[in-house]
């Protein structure tokens, strides 16, 4: 629903044939679509590039689609750019959906080499086609799993990204994931604790059960953080199936992906960025506020420049927060 009466940008759709994703364990397609927004009156040439990483169970293509009672992201960019609240940018919306409902934008022997795809294939394809981005002029942003992907990419690849925005991103794994483990086991108990049987029944069901979301979310996280190609869909849990006791070796593999843990060895990466933005709702139902606070407190201790905001809302339908992050990223990249 457009609320901006000014000129509209255009959205182009390209396909990237990915060698990095070819032959992935999940059998997902290796040719991936990317929608690319070009502001009104521009060709894209010479403009900064922002990349949108979406939350779990979504796709970048959903952010360019028509949306009831709200703007989609291209319409938001039209309004912000048209009102001179941010300079013109190109924005890319990659489709990274998988059989498991998405991924965490990292390389995994189960979900696929998504980090390699995004950095080594998707980015070059967009920049070649539209003449945008380049060194020092690339930003990444996202919410939830996308916020996780944005901050992890910033931590790991400051040579690629020059600015990052993390909206309600996954961090402090012991708070956002571990409390769900007993409920996940209760769900799996209906399939005699067989992940293969549970997932097969889910995929064959005419309607997804209302209580399935938490189970397949944690299963997908396991496939991203601690993949085991010898298991069904590469999934193994970090707890015992009968007593829900933590398996230290398995859990250690998860924690290596926690942004709070990663920050201790990769703080210099964030120092190299032109802008770091983080926010979280004070009523976030996935307990992500406390991880955000921990992460930001450590940024402050380390003297790393950033902007942090808490807002009175939960985890859902908070795309309006892009009105804060997108102008900050765009201004930093010009």
C-alpha cells in the first residue's frame, strides 16, 4: 500500500546460477532469484548497495511483494529517498529460502554454503549488472535471522561490508534457543523422537500443525550451527532426546556462531565499519532484548562506535524500524 505520492523506483529480477549451492544436502535449487531495487531516475550506476537479509521462513522476494496496510521495502525506500531522508541507494533482496524454512546466512554442510553464495556470487552479479556498490559502499541489514546474518557478516567480513544494521537479531543463544528445547522434545515425542519421521509427516501434512513452528525452527538452527551430513537433513540436536541434558560438544558448536561469543575475537572487524546499528523491542517474545543488551554493553566496553535503540514493541511486524536504520546506512556509504 503506497503512502508516498512521489516517483517510484523500479524492481528488477535476476537469476544467479550458484556453484556454491549446487548439490546441497537439502536438494534446494541452486539457481536463486534476486530482486534489485533501483531508485526513480537512476540506473544504479555509482550508487551504494544495501542487501536485505530476511527473517526465518521468509524470502527477500517477500519484501518486494505487495503488502496489505503497509509499505513493502521498495515503497519505503521510495518514500525515504523522495523525502530526502536518505540518499539514493540500490537494494538487493536475495531469495535464500530452503527446505528447512530458511537459513542463518552462514556456510553449513546441511543447509548449504550460503555465505559463499552471498559474497562470492550474488554480490558480484548485482554489482556487475547495475554498476553499484563496491569496496566501502556495501551495507547489509536484516531482522531476526536476517539481523543475525547481518551482524555475523559484519563480524566476519569487514572487507566486504562497510555498514550493518541488526534488527532483533538472534544472540545470547542460551536465552533464545535453550529454553525451547523441552518443548521441541515434546513435539518430537509425537513421532517417537524421530526427526526423520517428524519432518516427513510435516511435509506430507495438508495443513501445518499450529505447534510445529518451534520444532522446525530449532531443527533448522541445528542444521545451520552444528550440521551432521550423516543424519537426516543434516540435523542433530545439542540435547539428549530422553532427558534434555545438554551435550557439551554439540552445544559448543552452536556457541561458536553466537554473535556475543564471536565479538570477543572479531571486535576489530566492527571497528572497521562506517556504521553499526542495533535495535530490539522491549517486549521481544523470543527473549532477544537481553542478548542485544549484552552485545551492546560489550561494544561500549570495547569502545566500538554504534547506535543502539530499544523500542516499545515485540518481535513481530516491526519493519517500520527500517526508517531508522536505512538512512543511517545509506548516509554512511555515500
